[in-house]
């Protein structure tokens, strides 16, 4: 059986300490960040235009800003190839892949919740 670990602080054992998140929370809480990490992780490596196409709706400036920030945080790496036209590929670093694996339970929860809410809404409208 897998042992659950948590970081607690304060007198209550159920109180979760968010202190370790302070450094990364500003990055991962920004719009598109988790989607970018998921897309790059799903495809192992992607070019800028591929990321933009897969996300649909992200502006070029937002994508460029998020990619730079993720690079600074060490979550993705950028490889530029000396070709004409220039080619740049983005891949997750070990830390980025670790974050992606950590995101999976949240994504599963969100997907399950969305499905359950849709079923509930469907049953509600059928009764009316």
C-alpha cells in the first residue's frame, strides 16, 4: 500500500503548508501554463506554432511569455536549430515532467467532475 505524504505546518495535522509552493505558484497559476506543460508532455517535443495550434486561442505574446517563464523556472528547455527557416523545439525538463505527473490527479479529478456535472445537468433538464 502506498503511503501518503503531506507537508503540514501548524498545530493541526490536517493543515497543509503551502510554503513550498510560493516560488512556483506564480508561474503555474497563470493562464495557459498547465495546458502548455500538458501539450508538450503529451507530444514529447513541440514547435512554437504546434503549441499555438493545439491550444487554440492563445495569443502569440502570451505563448512567448509563458514559454520564457517556463524556461526560467527550469520546466521546459528550448532547442534552436541553425536552419533556414529557423526551427525551435520545446521539451519538458525532468522538473517539467515531474510537474506534469503531479498534475495528472488534478486533471483526472477535473475531468471526472466535468462529466458528473454534465450528467447531473442532463438529468435535471430531462425532468423538466
